[in-house]
C-alpha cells in the first residue's frame, strides 16, 4: 500500500491570512506584559492605536504595490524617480560607511571607558 500524501491546496488568500495571524499572535503574546505595565488601564487604547497603525501601514503598502506592481515595490518606488542606479549605489555605500564609522566610534568609546575604569581601579588600590 502506498503512503498517503497530502494535497497542497492553500490559496494565496489563506496563506496571507495565516501569516498575518501568526505575526499578530506572536506580537500579542510577546508584548502583552510590558504593554500592560506601561499602559495600565488604557491597554485597550494602546492596542487600538497599534491596530490602526498596522492597518494604515498595510493600506500604504497596498497602494504602493498598485503603483509599481512588479517585485519589490518599495525599491521600484525609490528607483523610478531617481532614474540612476549609481545614485542608489552611492546612497547604499554611504549608509554602510556611516554604519561602520558609528561602530568604530562606539568601539573607541567603550575602549576608552574600559581604560578609564582600569586606571581608576589602579589609583584606588594605590591610595589604600
């Protein structure tokens, strides 16, 4: 007897609703404690505002996808007015350089803080 196989029959609509349910469910369970601590009795209002924000974001993405119906509408919307991929490449490289520069600054600050802490400990031990 052949093993039973499952038939793939999920539509795009069903997969989309399943994904939305997973995202919203995980968010609700992960954030209910901190949200309740911050919002108190106005927790329902916080969830209402979050739902409204999520709805407006979904509406904006739907409008954006309708304007540029190809893959990655965010990139298309950004690239179409610029008409120059070199400009996009330059902006991407500039953001990478800025991120690297910021990480180096933070690394230097943490190193300096560690050195100050070590020298302060040595000075306190010398004074004792």
